[in-house]
C-alpha cells in the first residue's frame, strides 16, 4: 500500500481499521458506501443550489461534511467544511466552484479504495 496520508488521515484510518478487526474490510465497506453517497449528495447539493433551496442545500452540505470528516478524507473535508460554513451564513457564491473541486477529487477516493483492496 502506497502513501495514502495525502488522502486520508492516518490516525482515522487506523481507528477504522481497528474497528474492523485490524483488516481493511470494514474500512473498504465504509469507503464504498461513502463513494455511492458522495455522488448522490453532490447531485443533491447541485440541485438545491440550482433551485435556490437554501435549507435543502444546508442539509445536504452538512450531511456530506459529516460523512467526509468521520472518514478522515482530508482534501474533500477541507472543501466541504468551508462550504458548510459559507452556506450556514447564506453565502452561496462558491457552491459551484466547491462542487467542481469535490468532483475533481473523486479519482483520489477511487485510488484510496483500490489501494486498500
């Protein structure tokens, strides 16, 4: 397994591995579930933004933030934490840029999953 510390917090990764009996199986299950939910939530965020639905936008951004942070996904966490803080203040100026940035990071998520298999 290569150096994944630029993608996932190594402390969080080890915590999740230990929860799964010191194997990658549980962590992989979480990451695969996250990958599916990631795509759904990005689509929801985009839909709420396009519809001007600030409450829905806030909920979807907050859901994605919680899942991302709990897995220790570093780069996506930085983006979604900033976006969460902005939409809480009704600032939607950076939503489209953040969506693109998160979508651009999906290959690193796939790289992480592949490396752990």
